[in-house]
C-alpha cells in the first residue's frame, strides 16, 4: 500500500518559514520523481517544486529563491523549505510521487496559512 504522509504545515506570520516533510512508503522511493503542489481555496492545484530521482529540481516562478525542495533517499523523505512566506502562499500543500510507468500518487495534504 502506497502512502505519502505530509507534515510540518501550520500558521506562520508573513516573512516566516516552515519546513514541510513527506514520508513515503510502499514505493521504491529512489525510482520516483517527487514533487510538491499546492491548492488555495477556490483554485486549482498547481505545481510548487519538483525533484527528479537524479536530484534535478524545478520551481514555479512564484516561489523561486524562497522555497527549496530536497530529498533523502535513505529515509524515503522529501522536504520543502519555505522561506519568506507571503499571505498568497496560503494553501494546502500536497506531496506527489510519479514515475515513468505512469504511477502517480498523492498525499492527503498539509495546510499552510500565512497571516498576521
């Protein structure tokens, strides 16, 4: 059974930081590209950042320079460091795992709220 479990969300003031974590199980983690997506109320789910199984990263323009994605293949973990948070970063953040064979898995999401 594949599970992606996110943690680390919460309420933070503008300019603050959070570190999101995603624990993966039930997959051969090192064979999967991993990503973080977010969905704000009333909006579609959008890409935040991805990291390939080889470690190459890609970011949405809106988060470049402030967010950093990383992975630890030994621990089956992927992380998203969020710095310089803004109210418009408020959303549910989802972990994603996908591979070249069309396998595509999602976590349940973790809420990030940026407000003073």
